[in-house]
C-alpha cells in the first residue's frame, strides 16, 4: 500500500480477501438456515447424524463459526481500510489547518489545479502539457465509468458486513426459538 491515496486501489490484502470470501460463505450458509427455519440434522460432508435435541448445539456451533469468521474479517478489514484512507484524510486535515490556522498565507485558490505556463521553447514541457491536458479530457469523458468504483466498494465492504450481520441475527433468532 502506498502513501498516496487512490480510491481505485483495493483496500484489502490477499489475506483479507480470503477472510471476506470465507465470511461470505459461512454467512450465506447461516442465512439460508435462518431463513428456512431448519437446523441441519446431518452433516453430509462428515456423515454424522444428530438427534433433534442436539440440533440446538449445532446451531450454536454455527453461530460460533460465523461469529469467528465475521469478526476476523471485520478486524482485518477495519485496519486495512484505515491504512487505505489515511493519506486522503491527512491531506484533507492539512488543508483545513492551512486554511484556518494560516489563513493569512493560504486561501482556496492555493489548492486549485491550475496548470502553469508552458515553455514553448522546451519540447519536454510542451509534451508534458499535452499529456496532462489529454489525461484531463479523457478522465472527464470517462467520469461515469469511474463512478462505478462506489458500487465496487459497496460490494467489497458493505455487502459482506451487512450479510454477516443479517445471517447472525437470523440464526440467533432461529436458535432461541428452537
């Protein structure tokens, strides 16, 4: 992760992506059990059957597995999101400090992205200006595509948290009623 903030960089490491996937998998299973209202009486994967009285224990076991995977993902994701957004918040805070504490030296125009004069005797300067202008024009044309990043962030961050919370509530309600 760099010191420069980019909303287009993934906030998560590979480890956290695996934790997110595992949390989503367990959340999906628990949500399915909670919505259908049926605790499993048999683990086909293990070939083990449980009596009706033991189903409650299975439910609590599933809650424990869900809570572990959910909290493990949340704890890793929180730290990584904080590291990811820190450079951006630092710049915002520094700008606010400069505008309030040092208002005699700074105003809003100091933070505008105004291109400088181009030295028309220097080909490198003209080339840099051309690339900068082209980049600005293309970025403006593709703004609607860049805004899709918010959907991506919702899918990567909000959806797993919401699904995990919903699954935990559904399963706890089922177990306490059972």
